[in-house]
C-alpha cells in the first residue's frame, strides 16, 4: 500500500512489525502520522515509512506501509 506524507493512518501491524516492533512501540489500533524526515528515505521507499504518534507528535519509528490502514 502506498501512503502519503502528513496523512493519518490506523496502525494494524503485519507479522514483520510484530516480530521487530518500531521504536516507540505503538499499540495496534492507534493513530499514526506519516512523516518525511530530513536525511532519511522518503515514505514508501522499500515499503517502509517513518511515523509519529498523531495525538502527541512524538516519533514512533519506522513501520511497514502494509501496517497502516485508512481510518
């Protein structure tokens, strides 16, 4: 699935993200915002993207784009 930067998605982890969870340990069902960080690959590169928690803006980590669903 392709995602857009600055869009908010619901996090439903695929087995890859369950095996190796992201840095911020987001819980299934939480809302995440896709971000493009300076100096890092853009969203959708190799099927991954960087995300922040939608409610606090804190960095949540790098997730597989298939783990993000439209809300």
